[in-house]
C-alpha cells in the first residue's frame, strides 16, 4: 500500500513538472501516463508491499457467511459511490476550482497563476488537481471523479488493515463499515473534490508513524513524513495534522532521549514540507506570500484561527448534529464507552486515542468553513478507534449488541439517503436523459453555476473569438474562449461580453445584447468588433 501511495504522489509531481514546462498536450500526457503505468506494473514484484490485496479479498469475501451483513453494506456503499461518480459533475467546489483549474491548465498547456479573487486557490498546492489534468485530457470529468472515488476506496482498505491490526478480522471489517457509514464519505466519493485524497495520504502517514515508533527505523520516519507531505500538497490545511504527528513523535517515541526525539520531530517536519515546497515557491514568486491566498485580501479571515469559546468547544458536536454534510453519529454513540476501557489500553491504543484527541483540537482551532468535509481526513482514525472500543467491550453482551445494531442502522440510513439522492443520476447513466438535459435540471444557476443549456453561446462565440465575463463563478462548463473580469488585464482582447445575474458595466453601455437566457441568467453582448481592454 505504501508503494501505491508513493507511485500516485510521484506521478502527480511529474505531471507538475510537465505543467511547469508547458507540456500539457493530450498526446504528451497520454504517452507519459502509458509509459509510467507500464513501468509501475513492470517493477511491481520489486516492491516490499505491506499488504496483499488478494488476502484482503479473501478475508472479507471468503467468509461471506460470517460477515454477510457487513459485506452487503460494503458492496452497497461502493455501488452508491459508483452511480454518483459516473454522472456529470454538479458539486459546487468542483465546478468552481477543483476541475476548472485543471481545465484552464490544459487550455493554456501548462500551469499558470490566476490573479484576482475568483480562482485565488490557484496559488495553493494541488496534488489531486494535477491528477485531474490527464483525466480531463483523456475524458470528461467522470474520470476525475472516479480518481477521487478511488482514494475513498484506498482509504477504506487502510482502515480495514489497521482496524484488523488493532483488533481482529471481524472488527477490521466493522471499522470499514463505520467509515463508509458517513454520508459525507459516500457523497464526496461522487465528486471531484480532494478531501478523500488527503484522508488517504494522512492515514498512510499515520501507519508509517506507527511503524517508526514500534520498529525504531529511520526509514519509516522518512516515509511517513513524505506521505504527510503529499497530504499537505493535496490540501495546505494538512499542516495541522503535521503538527499533531510531530507531537506524537515527541510524546510516544520514548525509546530515545528527549533531544533525539526533538531531532526526529524536526527531521519529520523538514521532509514533510519538502513535498509542497515547489507550490509555496510558486505562490511566493507570483504574490510575495508563500501561503497565498491565506492572509491575503481574499481570505483574510481564513488566515486566523477561530478561537472563540464556547463555539470552538461546541464545533465538533455541531458538525455531527447539524452539518449539511453530516458525520456518522456512531462516533458520538460509542465515545462514552471509551471510559470503560481507558485503564486497560495498550501503548498502541493510547497512541491512537491521543492522536485523535490532538487532531480534534487541531480541527477546532482552524477556520470552520468546510463543515463535515474538513473532518474527513480524521474519519479513518475515528473508525479504527470505534472498532477498538467495540472489540474491548464485546464481553458486555447487551452493549455490544446495541452498538452493532446502531452501526447497521446508521449505515442503512446513510445508504438510503445517498441512494435516494442518486436516483437523479439513473436516467442520464442509462441514456434516458442527455447530459445537456441533466445539467440543465440539476445545476443551480442562481448560486454560481453555469451551463450553455441551449448551445447558443457556443454557436455565437465562434472558435477564435473570446468573451469577457461578468458575474460568473463556476466556469468549468464554460466551453468557449473566455476571460473573467477578475483576471482581465490591460491589453486583453475580446469580441463579446457575457453577464450572469448582473448588470453590464457602464463603460460598455453601448454594447448590444444578442442573446439572453432567462433560466441561466446569462446575457451575451456584442459590439461587432474586437475590443482591447
């Protein structure tokens, strides 16, 4: 599994190099990807794998009579994920920047910094979006969504493996079921977001950290640090987990004196920050701020920790109870049982629970803008810890019975909820509804989405022409050459102006409307000549 993680990270960073060289052309990306996959498969027997995927399959499916209910839940969860992942993208953040930036890179044949407020995340590390670049060049956004879904499945495999190591095979499977029982996980697996990618690299980094503390080999320290770096490259806010893991080294690596622990902690942070360093340099070159857009005009509030008591203390309960992308209540239901087992925990189990406690504190003092999504990287740890609690309390028959019933009930409700939500995808997946009809019905044009529902924008804005945009937000489905008003600069040329749910600027008051769409709020204007901004 470590080989898989590093192969993904290496591939993404080689795509980064191609982008910095301006080589984002479909033939180059196709040839490079084919060669990389061929070499990876050829070298596979050389990898010192920590897992055997065939053995995992036999563990779960080979004892299907024993684990029947759990296996059915797992299969149903994967089915719900696949249905959503195969449908056209409608998730807001994907259409805003997760997919729009890779599409922009492809149009420009390389990575570029986008000035202005709309795509201010263009300066941040973007490992997952780099994977979406070749995906978009090969196919539509469906392949990108399947990549993100795959990170969810890989994370689930690691949850099973570590859950099994802490308990046994049965409770490892239960840990996986608890993880998949989160509505936010089932939903995110159907989008081209990045949180499941971060979750995968972070739980792999935790696995490596366990190996380092147990085996006292520097190899594991460096591998864990590099994996943590890939998590930070996926989402910069992952530095909070880096702090947590550094503290784990300080408090749990007790085989050596404190001075050596501090040295190991510094080494860990150094190797972790090496991975996202090119992105930090990229941001610094273009903005003078390596953490851009944090502490900038656009995200000034996000650059500050939100230490407001009692809201900070209550925020974990709020995200479980009233979040729009809720977490599984199983974690809250099982938490009181921790006090029944706390005195009998092994050193490894103490490490797990203290890591979770520190991760919760780290999450609470970061900006609460992502709801349940920002908790996703910690759900693997929560799920493993929940299986440990169940394993330790199984001698209490009634407690164990009600706990398992609760897990089945929560998983069932999550599946029903996501299953009902996924019914809207069925017509488009089976060809009963066109992609155009699906997007026209399911995008929110009053909340930033855009789509050329009748094809008239593409008909009027011919190849070679450019449109200047005002009032638009989610530009992934903008299929004509365009410049947004937030990054337009002096000297830019355009032939049309388009507005969405906003008025035409006064300086262009003499431009004539040539098209208007009441459902999308788009109006297209022309002056019958090319203008220079």
